[in-house]
C-alpha cells in the first residue's frame, strides 16, 4: 500500500476543502483524479506531495504514519514529486533546470550530466539542452518540468492536469512518458485530469472528488 488516509480533513478559512475517509492508493498503479473545479483535487495532490499538512486526521505512506517534523518531510519529498499545472522553470538553460534536484542532493557533476541527458532524451527535449528555459512553449515547459521531476527517480509522480493548455502533439508526448515510466520503472502515478480519453488510456483506477469528498472510486482498464 502506498497511501492510506483515515478521516483526513483540510480546512481553509473555516471551510472544509477536503474530507476523506478510507482513502487508499496502491503502489505501481496509475490513478486518475477527477472532479469539478474546486472539488479538492489540487489540495489532495499537495497533501500527497507532503507540501500541505492536513488540518486533522491520519495519513500513512508506505505503511508508516507521516510525521510533520521538518527532517521527515524533507526525506519524504525526495521520494515523491509533484509537477504543477503551471510549472515554474528557473532562469537559465534547460539543462540547468533538469540537473537542479540532483545538484542539491550532492550528486557528482558527471552523474548529473548523465542523468540529465537521459531524462531529456526520455521527454524528447535533448536538442533544447542549452536553450533558455523561459523561451519555451507551454508544452515544452511541461516536458522540461517532467524531466526535472524524473531526474531524481521518484517513487511517486503526482501531476496536476499534465496536458492542460498544450497542443495535441505535446499532449501525446506527455501521456507516452507517463505510460512508459509506469510500465518500465514501476513509478506510481496520480494525475488530475478532465479528459475521459486519458483515463481510458492510462488509468488503472479512477477517483472522483466532489466538494472535497471521495464520492466514487473504481478500477479501470487502460486500453
């Protein structure tokens, strides 16, 4: 079991934005998270990424209670990465963006170069290695953000609307990447989406949120 939550509540300005009971996510699966805008999808992804702490309740990761201590959270954030709907790239080259997470982890320059080149090739952005990250298109930026996340080989990849506001070509590339890393690396994936076609293609499970509550969960079969 990857995540388990029991009576997990998150409040904002006195209003419950998330209220989950008996919430479970299994390892090595792709989960599609669906629901209307404001249903709590982004809040849930931030909690699963250990970036937001719930107001109350219990969250487990890999069978252990999630601690709020700073060191414990930093360790967990090395295992789980969230790619935002509107990822922010750092000033500088594409390569500098991709190697950043490896550099802060003390990985040698030689290893950083090898790993950065591997993931840039995976996302089809190797020819942009030296390009200014701030001059990329929306779809290219999302692929670089994906490469930056994958460079550290996370156990879990969380994606908030990974194909929103990008053209059809980049949508296909991004979905191919998600499918491949799940199949080849056994990376667990949780992605919010509004596209039924993506659910049919990728998702092993679908979770539906409504007003912060899980109203439906079912197993689906990728095409």
